[in-house]
């Protein structure tokens, strides 16, 4: 399937891999205002945001959905823990694997030595889907560094010179010395990310980097992450700022616009039908008067093209870092509406 946006994104991937921790802008985040007349109730165990780039946030600074929500909670004196489990450019299947929704198994027998020497390890998703965790090493590991395999606690790592390749080279290093042991093919890898947050409320932000074809497939993936949690009734689903579309070089701008609008509307309709009040339509909100006014208050400038896109409910370039990623302003604003949804559903206050 020819997906124009994905082709452009792949062309930019190499550049993003070296700039993921560099600044995308230096402007100050939006300061949240304190909510009036709210009561704290018995605290939840925590909130965890699962996803790829959409969950991770703006490249090179701390502007993200999670940090925006955290700012709101601190302002309102709500000290429930919130964790960002977003890793840039991970497919939905890799995020699912980190969350424990897809088992990760050893794909070739290895011998773990008595000492603390690293041993090369190969693994795969049990359902045969393509997964590639740890692409940014321990700087952004998504909870995949600390693992247990066949009862042995250790560190999973990736060779720095192979991390951005199609097939990264991985190593397992046991944490304490012990007897030499053979780990058989098919043994499950259990990571910290799979066990630490099962009693947290999930904010699910997957799908922005592929590994799904139909919206119904993405819905099943979202459900799989929810199913890893102890309380399956409390969750937030964050939509995409632009639904993927199939286009070719012969299509006119008008035809592309029509196709994008149709895809966006169909995507959000399916999400709303499935998730109801748990769904946050970030595309629609970023195109709202409220979002535009918030951004203008932070000196964001909108071009005529931006305003035309907003009229057609297409997220403008002023909210984008590049074609496939949002900027810090967008994340702050999305954080506002996700926080409001958490309050509306009674997850933070009575």
C-alpha cells in the first residue's frame, strides 16, 4: 500500500534518530490554571501513557502530553504518579509488546555464562509480528532494559552501531553471577514495563507509526493494552492527529484534501463508536477555536494555509514538528484536553 505520509517519514527517519534528544523549539509551555471546586478522592495507583512518538512528546525538550497533565495535577495539588512509556517511532506492535499485550520470546537457544559477560540474544513477538524495542538505547528504553528470562534477572541492551538498523543486535547480561544456564528457544522475556504498571490507569496513544491496516485492527491493539491492566474499565484512548491515507502522485491537491478529510472522519467515527466517552479526538480539538487562541497567546503564528486547513479540520503546520510529529505547543494543548477527560471520568477527583 502506498502511503504518501509514511514514505516521507521514512526519508526523515535517519535525521530524527540523531536529533530526537535535541530541541524543537525554546518557547515556554502553557501554564495551567488551578481548577476550582474540586475534591480529591482516594488516590489511584497511577497513570501510565503507552505509545510511540505521540506519547513521547516533542523532540528535545520536556513538552509532552504527560508533562502537561502533570503540570495540571501539581497545580491542583493532585499527586498521583504519572509515567511516560512513550518511545519515538515505535510501531503499535512494539508498544504492545512492551506493555505485555504481546509475548516476547527467545527465538534461538543461548547459553548464559557464569559471569557477567554479555551474550547475544535474538527474540521475536510470539504472534510473529515485527518488534524492535530499545532503538534509542537506555536513554529512552520504554521499560525494556530490566528483564527476567528463565528466572534470571538481567539487562537487555542493543549494540549502539546497530540500533537504527532494520535488524538491531541485542545482548543479555545477567545481573549477578551464577551457574551457566541454557535458555531454550520459546522462553518468554519479561520486562519491567510489563509488570510495573498493571494497576495504573492507561492513556493509550498508539498507531502513529504503523503496524496496522484497518481501524478495526488498531482498536483490537488498543483493547489488548487495556486488557493487560487490572482495572479494565478505567482508560483513555488518544486518537491520531491525522489518519493515514493511500494516495498517488497523480492525485490533485483537492483530491488529496478530500481523501484526508474522509479518512479523518471515518477514523474518528470508528473510535467514538467503540470507545465512547473514553476517546479523545485530538485532531478536532487542535482545530478548535479554543486551541488556536491558546496557541496565539503563546505567540504561535498561523498562515492563511494553516487557517484553511483548520477550517477543513486538518491539523495546521503551526502545530507540527514535521509531517509525522507534533511540536511542543500541540502537546501542551493535547495535555489540557486529556487532563480534562481524566477529571470528567472521575479518575482524579470527585
